[in-house]
């Protein structure tokens, strides 16, 4: 088991997001007690201190996260709220910060030039193939792997009651 040098930002929808999502389609799936999207986890830079200021942690990333959360439910941007500032983000989403991110898979996280995916096969033994694949996204910039990314790459993970999209935002470091 390895500790990833990342901090997890966990985003959970609050009532304003749920109200917005439920107002979009009269015949569509409604969020509520029986159906809630999985909480999205975004991986960002590692924190060094023990005291975490949630607002300071979220500020550099909230615009990207806000748009991804809106897009994961409804892709038509004209239906998104026009005010997407930090105060609105914190009103619409409960945010938790976790500094301990542990990788339980054996082997390295690999970049696939064929698909553009970052993958890591999980298994009981390093040589064993697994049916489960952990997929991660890559943040923007030049990476030590030689990969240059202009926009964060996003990864789809199936949700519990709906087939929703979850996103992770990380950088590759050796």
C-alpha cells in the first residue's frame, strides 16, 4: 500500500443543487433519499499542514469542479446557473478534505498512448490480471511522463442509482 501525494476534495450535493437538478426535466429521474449521485472525489496537490482551510483548498479548483458537477447532471450550459462564484459553490455543495489517499493496487499507474487513459490494474498479485481498472484523470501541464495536457482529462465511473460520471484531477509525478 502506497500513500499518494494528493489531497482528496470530496463534493456532495446540497439542497440548492438538488432543487436545480430536479427542476430540469419533469419526467426525469429526481434526486432525493432513494436516488443520490455518488459523491465526487477530486485529487489535487498534497497539503503539508495539519490544519486544513477548506475554502483555501477549494478556491483554485472550484470553477472546474462546479462546471463538472453541473455537466455530470445536465450538459446544456444555458440551463446552468449564471452565478457560479465561490460563495454559490459552497452553498450548492458540501466539501470535505481528506489528506490521506492510499493506493491499494499493486503496480504502477500507467498512461496508455492508444486510449489516452491513465490506468492501473488491481489484482491480488502483481502478475494477475483483474477485471477492475482504476482510471484517473490528469491535470493540465507538462508531466514527467512526457505527456502534455491542455485540459484536464476526465474519467467515467458508474454511479449507484444512475450511471453518473465522477472525475479525479491529479498530476503525474515519479
